[in-house]
C-alpha cells in the first residue's frame, strides 16, 4: 500500500500529461479524487513497512518505505494542500497544471516516506522537475525557472555527494528512522554540511534564499501553495530525520552557525516582507522569516523547541497554502497583485476577505490559531535552551509579522472600493471549498495542538547536549 | 606447412569474423542487385549480422581464452565492452534510414560494420600490436564515413579527423615502440613488473601512449576536434563515434591502467589523466553552453561524460571499473536516445533535427517526441528517475571511496553547469513564446522510434535494476 501511495499520484499525473482535451471539471475532479485517495492511503498505510533491494555495492541501499511520526503529518498536510490546490485551479489549460500538481505530490510523498538516503536523494531531485515545468510553461519570466532549477539542483548535487560519502563511510544508506546509525570522525563535518547546505537551499534560509521570492511570485497560485507550504518543508524534514539523527555531534557543534543563519533569515525576511509591493512576495518573505525560526529551533536541539517546530511546520504549511490560494483569487478578480493598487476587497467580496483574514491572523500568530501555538512553544524552547538574545529577536520578529500582515490586509481588504479595478463576484462554492479545509485545520490545531506536538517529540531522539545549554527553566 | 594458430584462436575471434563477413555480404548484395540493393535490404542484413555477433559475443561470457599468443584476450571484460560496442553499432544503424543517397547506403553500412570490427577488436586487445590494429581499423573506416554528407562541413570534418587522428596514432605508436623497448615484449602484461617502475623508457613510453589515448578520447586539451567532426559527420556516424569510439578507447585505457602498470608507478603515472579528466568535465560542460547545433552540443557533452567515466576509474579500484562500465552503458543509451530524437526530426541530408532552432515549440507540436527528448536531456544532466542519476552517485561513491575528493567536487560543479545547457533546449521546447505555429507533416521512419523507445526503457530500467557486472577482472590472463 505504501508503494501505491507514491505511484498513484505519479501515474495519474503522468497519464494526465499525455492525454488531450482541456475539460476543467473532469481534470479537477480526478485530481481531487487522487489527492484524497492518497490521504486515505496514508492513514491506512501508517504502520506499514515495505522494502526491496536496490544496491549491494558500494553501499547497501534499499527501496525502503515507511511513514514516520513527523512524515505522517507532512503527508496529511501535503495531501490536503494538493486537494485544495487542485480544486482552486482555474486555468484555461488545466490539464497540464493538475498533472504537474499530482506529480509534485507523488514525488514529495516519496520523499517523506523514504527510509533510505539514496531514495530520499532521488525524490529530492525528482520533485524539482514538475515545478520547473510549471515555471517554464506558466512562469512570468524564464529566468525564474532558471533560478529555481539551478539553485535547487546545485543543492541536490551536494545532497547526492553527502549521500554517497555517507554510504561509503557507513556501508548502508538504509538508515532513516532507525536508531544507531550516527556517524563521527573527520568526514562527518563535510557530510553534515553537504546535507545542511542542501536543506538550507530548499528551506530556504539566508543567504541561500534568493531563488525563493521569484519562484513563489512567478508560480500559478495553486502550485505556489503546494511549493510554499510543503516543498519548503523538505529541507526541514531532512534536518529532523537526517541531520539530527545521523550527525548529532555535528549539529551540536555547528548550532551557533545555524542559529545565526536562522536569526538573520528571521529578521531579514520580516523586514523585507514589510516593504514589498507585490502581495505574493510579502508571503514569500514572511515564509523566509518563519522558516528561519524553525531553523533556530532545530539548531538549539531543545526538545520543547523541536516539538514546537514540528507543529509550526504543519501550521506554516496550512496558512501559507491558504494565503497563496486566497491571493490567487484576489489576482484573478482584480488582475493585479500590487499593494499600491489593491484596496477595498472587503466591501465587494466579503467571503474572500474573511478567508484571507483568518489565514493572515494565523500567520501573525493570533492565539486560537495554529501559528500561535507553534511560535509560543518554539520561543519557550529557545528560552529554555539559554539563548535569551535569540528569543528576544524572535519576539521582535513576531511584532514585525503583525506589521506586515496588517499592512497586507489594510492594503487589500480595507479602504474604499478601488474604482479603477474590476469588480467581480465573491467566492463561488468551489473556491470556498478549496480554501475552507485549510482554515478549519488551522483552527483545529490552534485549539488542539497535541496531536502534532506529541508526534513531533516522539520522533526526535535526544541529542547530546551542547555545552552552551546550561540554563534550565523551572 | 603448419599454421601458427589453432582453431581455438580462430574460434575466439568468431564474432569478429561474423561482423566482417556481414559487411562483405552487404556489399555482395549491392553488387548482384540491379541497379543497387535497396537500403532496407542492406540495413536488415546489417542489423541481423550485428545481432548475431552480439549473441556470439554473449556466449563467450564466463570463458577466459588468451588467443593469438595473448594478443586477443577473451573474458568478461571483452564481452561486456564488446556488447557496448555492438549496442552503439545497432543504435547507429537504426538511424541510417534516411540521409545520404540510396546508392551509397550499402557501402556506408559496410564501412560502419568494419569500423565496429575494429572497436570489437579493441575490447579484447591485450598487446600493443592488436591495440594499434584495432585503432587503425576503427579509424580508417571513420575517415571515409565522416566525409559522406554532401556539405562543406563534412569535408572539413573528414580532413580534420584524418589529420588529428593520424597524429594521435603516431604519438600512440611512438609510445608503443618505447614500451616495447622497455620490456622487450608487445604484451601489456609484461609491463606490470616492478623493474619497469625505474625504467625511464617505460615512463616515456607510457606518457606518449596516454597522450595518444587522451587524443582519441577527446580529453582536454586534445578535445577541439570532437565537436567539429561530429558537426560535419552524418547523424548516424556522429552517434556511432560518440558511443563506439569512446567505449573502445575506454576499454584500452582501462586495460592499460589496470593490467599494464607496475604497482608502485600506477598512481603517479595516471595522475595527469585524472587531472585532465577533471578539467574535461568543466571545459566540456562550459563548451556546451554556447552551442546551436545538437551534434556539437552532444560532442561537448561527450567530452564531459568521458571525464565522469574516468573519474570512476581514478584509484583503479575493482569497484571503480564496475561503475565506469555502468556509466558507459548509461551514457550509451541516453546519448543514442538523444540522437534518435534528432533522427526522427530530420527528413534527410538537411538534418533539421540537429539544429536547436527546430526544437522551438516542439512541446506543442510533437508532445511525445518533446517528452522523450526532455527525458534524455535530464538523464544526461543526471536527474532522477534516470540511470544518469544512479551512475553519478556511483561515480561519486567510487571517487570519494578512493580518496579523489577533488574529482568528485569537479564532477558536481560540471554537472551543475551542464544542467543549464541541457535545460536550455527544454526551455525552447516548452516555453509558450517559443511556440511555432503550423502542423507537423514529418512522418518518422519506424527504426529511430524503436531505438528511441528501447533507450528510454533502458534508461529507466537501469536505475532500478543497476547492471553492475562483478566479474570484470582480471583483464589479462
């Protein structure tokens, strides 16, 4: 069933790409059914484990699939986001778009259920291809496609090299999710940085983020939703299941470097989000900021911070997807994303404005929504780990988040109706259903975060404490 | 009078005899058929003969015969490299359905088969004499074949190839003479004695020998001829040269590096080759960036890919040879696949399919063909789920395992550059503003399609069932 979980969306997507005709309802329908089927399969196959031999030399590698605790929530998030994104597709040529979305889902599912580093690396590179093609065919400029593929492929090559080196050193790459595979020695730092840089490119974190705003702004909203919400988590997931479990000494040794990078991302992203004039770029830079917070949480290795990070990974995915889909609706209606021109959507499209507001409030960390719990737990964890200064910076970034979110909403939702922009009808049922599950999930996790919190801390093995972590709070 | 060789010797070279006889048969048909043999007949005979040869070669797997006093060593090594040679020959034959005049087709096919004979000989050659014989047989036919197309660049290509390849042969021969002076024997195995490590003649001879090999492999700085020659040569011949010539030359190099060097001297003597291979990865991939002709582009790509294959051999480890062979097979199928796409797009001598211009908007006009081309280009760049991906990681593992980290690093840099060049073609095929309107009237001949489909299947299948033969060594009995 695990194999079916990966193959179903990949096969469905490939077949769709080879078909002809552009029946919007048909392709949307198939896409949603496939995405929901993967959701069901993920629940059904939660405790399964499947393996087939691949390589015996120079190291042992298997096609080993299984669903870990954190991976399970990422898969649920992915299936949900894909279903919503497919439903939100409103292109004149929907076939290829839905097909690429399904391929994207399948490749990322493969990534999250890989139990083998080599298989992980395979899917890590493979998931670039659908996004690259969407950027090529529908992006605003070819250079966005270039920047995306070159940056991420370079990161993927480092990952490949680190995987090969790990395999040669350790003898097997079938190590994800099983204990006792930590490596040490003179090679370990090199392998660690190979993985870490690849993950930091994907997340992205400063200074490896420059591909990201262009990519998110250039992608069609449904694809931007899936890429921004889930693909960006591939790197963080890698930190959890690869860097932390296989190289615990290295992550402790270089935690300062990672904390510095995370802190710069946190502040830089927030400040940059504050001055963007393109609504999608505001969300893109906010993503840099929020994911920087997760990088810090991972670097501290504090159990509480890690549990918070697991929750915030899911929460960030939910509100990012909701925002990209919502902003996509705005762009469809008003034919612009410029904050200088947009205003007064609330008067003509109250339902759309409401949806955007909920997603935005989740992003700025309003209590009661999932974003708040994640941020709170992470910052508590950072304080516990003794990095008080970093915690203060994190709190400042939360204030900045309020500023840019409110600026976004003042710009789009409030104010007098813009007379130079077209007035279109409010959300249809289909459009509403495409965004509602994400908002409901945000609310649910906001009041009941334990489901994800618990699974996140279970998945995380205790790493050796670094010497700097001296302070413990009562 | 007694013959100096027994039937065992002649049985060992049976595949060569069959392949050479097939060439003769093709010519014979052409002679008796009035006014000349149709292309289909010549092609069918050639394909059947090549497949029969492949079967005969495969039957030698597991045997170990040193025929002709050790001049022709049949073993797993020769079988596997021989099969790659025949694979390349089949791939090239499949593209011969169009282009050139029908009257010349039989002659062309016969020459191609004899050239393949030379390559097949090289796969098993274990003395300097047989190596030279194989190289000349391989090259002589190619000099004619390069100049066959009716255009100016073809004559330029033929002349350039003749001059440069002859120079390389001369250097190689000089090296062989010095090696003979050092060891008093033409056998490669005789060189692997400790006494050689202190013999200056051996060092000079090996140096010249390796320079000759580097010429033939078109490694930087001896690479400039390759793109020019491929550009001028007819499409099937260019496909043949990129795969078969490379496979045969790598076979000699591997045999020399693994079996003919005294233990102490080997790493130091081969170091320049690894350096040159590393530079080739960068120069080849950078060279691709500015090309407008697919054959030139694949020529530069080939320079870099040979660099990758040699990187697997660095350190001359047992595993490295397996990975080098694996990547050679992978390179052969993905390269032949890309050539097959170009052949489907070409209507004849004009070879439109080699102009990158003609790929603009292909995604809308011929979605299947564009998808296939995309697939092969991504495979050449090393993206999954193609065998190019697995091949790269195996080479990385081999290079890292034998301590050549700098080669692994150069491979990563080269690969990152190469993606840009390959993706440029993909961009032209799919970018909406590159769309060219108008219906496509070309109908493809079936053979290139068959070749294309087989290459596609092989490229995927090799990822999941990697063919890593274990019994390649020993190379010299």
